[in-house]
C-alpha cells in the first residue's frame, strides 16, 4: 500500500515529486500514476486492478489537467463510490484560476494547492501536506 498516490502525467513533475519524497526524512510510501484512466482503475478496482483490489492510499495528490480523463473526472467518479467517497484528495495544480479552484471544490476535492515555482518551496509544501494529511488528519480507512 502506498501512503500517497500522486497522479501526474508530466514526467518531469513526477520525477521531481519522487526525488522530493525520497529526501523527506520520513517513512512515507508513494506511488505515481501517469493517467486518469490508470488512476480510476486503481482507485475503483477496475481494469487490471479488478482481481487485485489495492488498499487505498491515505492521500491522493493529483494534477487536474491530465490528458484523457481529467483530474476533475477522477474526483467526480471517486466521490460517487462508497469505497472512495471520503478519500482525501488534494488538487496539486499550476493553475491559480478561481474558476479551476471553484470547479475542483465543486467536484469534491478536500483541498486545492498551487504548485510553487521552486524546488525548495515544493519540498516544503509536500512535507507540510504529508504532515497534515498523513499525521494530523483523522480519517476513515477503507479497504
């Protein structure tokens, strides 16, 4: 099981995320999925995950602007199913557009975070997100 599931189709952003997670002085497992379809299959137990239904992560961090199935679609589909209805989902986007932020909350995100422009700021933000969502947030764990 991964503590954090990161959904990102930009390989550079996914690489940066992986390097930053490894630099955190914490034992946090993570997984990166690169498409909306793969994320839906993983979270809802469809496709190749139909026979092996993975345990849900403690936090889903996702880019909203994915090719194909968007982050908005993922949020709406996960909120429509009991298993993932209350799964913490944080939008992690370069967009600070009020329209995007509003749409993300309407779709059902728990938080919306704009990606910082620098590597050190991103590291600090990811550390803070993990601190809150993995350590301080009280959640319901589903199987």
